[in-house]
């Protein structure tokens, strides 16, 4: 039986906005599994974020962030009312998300795993399976290994599952950061879409041949 600590309860509360007692109970019921505990609270209708997730959010902001003239981000984050969109809490959240997208490694490719195309998952699975076989993994466990790697890959490339770059403890996800705000302001908030550019991305970079350059200057 996993020991349920105060830190675990606090983290789950920040993630879901549910009450302390409900968070503790859900962790006990799921043997300390944070993901299952979150799902448990949502099924019971106790998670504040889950209660608001179905509400229409068409206000918000499109924000930009430029880092040293080399990385640029545009992101759209929605809330329910124009009033909330003008609050410091919302503006700071939008800024934090834009900065995270600019600085995160791996670079996020999707908002959530719901956006990942089936073809992308199939391609990644094929690559990972071939790699596992090449490494000599037993055939009967290859699929299990790949399943675990796919789950990790999704967390790596999905914005909401990534660890917030400014979290000093390196534990809080963007999803948890969002749910904290939902619980605080009482409105549905969602990260709708984003795009990230990096200077020179996709261009073939010039490869300088230093020796040839010296020879040219010397007239050789």
C-alpha cells in the first residue's frame, strides 16, 4: 500500500481543484496513482476543472512571445468572459504558457494527445518497434515496451502534459497550472492552439569548409 503524503494531496488539489478530503480519498482508492486519482475525481464530479470543462469559452487572448529575436510563439487561450481575459491572473497564465512553448525541450507539437493524428502515432510506433527489435528485445515483450514508449512520447510532445519550465520543483505540468487557474477564477479556460517558429528552422544551413576558405584566400 502506497503511503499517501501531504505533498501528494496538495499536488492533486492543484491539478483538479477538488477538496483536500476528496483528494486524499481518491489517492487512497487508487493506491497513490495521480492519473487514476484525477480520473476518479472527475468521474465523481468532484474536480473543479472537470465541472467547467464543458462550458463554452470564446473570449480570451492571442498572445505573442519573442525570445532574443530567434524564437517566436503565437498562442490562443480561451476563457468564458472578457472580464476574466483582462485580469492579471489570466494574462500571467497566457504569458507563462507562451514562454514555456518557446523554451520547452522537447518542443511541444500538440496541445493534447487528442490532437495527435493516427498516422503520426502509427509512424512513431513503427520506428520504436523497429528500434526495439534491432536492440534484440524479445518478440513477446516488444509491444509492451513500445506501448510504454508511446505513452512517454505523447507526454513529451503534448503541451498540457509537459512539466512547466518555470516550476522550481520540476513537477507541475501545464495542465496542473491551468487547473489551478480554473479553480481560482471559476471559469473554463483552455489552450486552443499555438504555433512556434525558430529562426532558420527547416532551412539547409550553410556548411563552411574552413580549410577551403583559407586556401582560397591564399590563392592556392
